[in-house]
């Protein structure tokens, strides 16, 4: 060809400027392609829906957790969605699963654990998720009293421990001083509490003590703290054919004593749920037993110095004090979501497991640190010294290694059973039934609900 030598090299007859222009044109094309690739949108993050039941300040802290995780990486985006209270949230998830519009993560309260466990085809167990996705995870990092509540018979974790609390004792130091009681010595036993309540009443307090969540405090945690079985079959962990045992002599004695104290308002029943808490904040009752997760709220709304202590125990009960059990909720993973979402869920759970993340959640909300590393980090940061009473819940729940009686509760329809127990407790406190009669009735009615759940379970 004219102008080319053999081998394709340029002929001396072509000016050098042409070569330079060709090279520049090539560079311009390369630069244009590079600019186009830079201008193209990055791969969109995978959205992961998280349905939850936290409103107010707790909801804001939850949203901050999601936002911090989202900012820590660019592959996944956790999208928190408030769905109402616990019952409304789990109900919404069940209906959504039927229409295949369920979220990947749903927050479920502890008393619905048996219900979720029975729905085997709907849940993706956390131990399987973390193993399948290759994310680091060690069950040994979690407090046994927390993780044990959510494991199967083989010790495998089914749901991710998230917000856990336990009942502790609060007392009004100002009223203690007025009554001649030591403001630095909370009552440790029920007889001591009764004596303190009488002194408070004698000095004009409208009530000696009150409690929130009657069944959770006076039956469920009372039983665990005294190492008593709430039900047969390891509190339901060993099988659906469990039966309630709460009409035993020690629980009967305790409820009978509360009913007796009720007559003189040494104990003053204030209703279900958290309805008792404002009475303590207003200074009506000198002593209050309620959730450790309300510590910050009580501190913010009380105009007196607050003292803290563990739950009382009966000194003549063998094995007491043992350890308390938890309330709160865990995060369950639902099946039939796109495969790419599950890698993000696993990474999110690994993120939540980090000591710094757990410590901040514990400190900002009052919920328990669910790992020992988070507790140690919080202590090393001086948080417990600056905030007296904030370590009580951890110390109480780790007081002794959990037993079969103090590991937790795995009973079907327990939300309904708790309502039955509280109905019977109210009749005992009002003097309409003896403690024995009320608890016998609670066992009979509760067992009927257990049998209904057993018959409806796919495990039968």
C-alpha cells in the first residue's frame, strides 16, 4: 500500500503532525469513555425493610442505629418502618407473609417467641443466616440469660437479641429519709420491703410500694428469681405439652402476702402494663418495681433522688436469689425475601453485635447490654459511675448462671396466658378470691390455652 512499509510501520512520507493528531484523538476518546463511566449511576444499595414497634425516643434511637449502619457501608440500606405496638407489628408481619409482602426483619416481643418458633416455614433462624452468609458470629459473646431465651433445644439461636430489660427496684430516697430509713440501703428481701413500706405509710405516704406488669414481676420473674418452674417441660422449652405450675406453695404465699399488704396499702395495686410508674414519679409510692428500661424516663420525670436495688426475694426459699429473666424483644428474619437481602441482614446483625454499638444502645436507652463486651466497655467508659443504678439490671440477670427454671419461658399463646394470670391476681388483690383459688384458676384457664395452641401447632 502506498505510504506504508512492509510490517505496517508508518512511511517517512506521512508527516509527524498526523501521528500526533491521531494520538490526541485516541486520548480524547478514552477520556470521553472514562467520563461516561464516572457519570453513570453507582449500583443502587439493596433496601431491607425492618418492621418495629418502637415509638418516641426509643424509636429515634432505633432509627439512628439504622442510619449509622447505612452510613458505614454502601451496599445495603436498612429501612425502619414503625408498625404500632408489639401485637400490631407481629400481626402485620403475619398478614404480610400470607400476601408475600413481608419484611426481611420484624421485631417481636419475648412472649411471642413460642408462636414464632412454631412458624418454622416462615422464619430464617439467625444461626443459619449467619452461617450461610459467612458473617462472624459467636453465641458465646451473648449473655446466657438473654440468648438462652431465644435458642432451640439444641442451643441454636433463633432470633437476634435486640432490646432486653428486666425488673429492678426503684425507691424514693427523700421519703426513706423522712421515714427514718437508710437511703443507701434498698430492701433486699420481701420481709424487709414490707417493713419499709409500713414505715413509709406510717409517715403519710399514700402507698408503700407498687409495681408495673403484675404477671411479669410477681409470677414470671418471681419464679425465676426463686428458681421455681413456671411450667413443666422446662418452662415449655422441651415440648408443647407443658402445663403451668404457678400454683405452687411459694408463689401462693407471695400472692397471699401481697393481698394482705393491699388492705393497708403497704402494697397498692395500680393496674396492668406501666400504669403504676407515674405514681412513683409523683412521689405517691415510696418503692416501685418496674422495667430497667424505664430508668431514664423515671429519672427525667421524678423530682427527688432515686435509689436502685435488685428485686427482693423470700429468704426462706431455697435457691433464691437466682437470676431474673428478660422482657423486651428480638429481631426475627422472615423467609422468601430476595437472596441479596439476607447478606445485608447478616451484615447488619454483625454490626449490631459490635461492642461499641451495643454499649451506645445500652447507654442511650436503658436496655441491657446483651454482650459482656458491651458491659465491660460501658464500665471502662465510666458510665456506671456517672449513672448510679444503671448496672443493677446487668448484675441481677447475671447473678447466677441460668437454670432450667430461670432460662426463660417458651409457652404458646403466652400473651393470652399473661392476661389470664393478671385477671386472677386482680381478684386476689381485691379480696374476691384466696391466693390459692386465684392461682389454681389461672393454671386451669392457662392450660386450656396451651392445649389449644398445641392442637393448632404444625409440630403435632
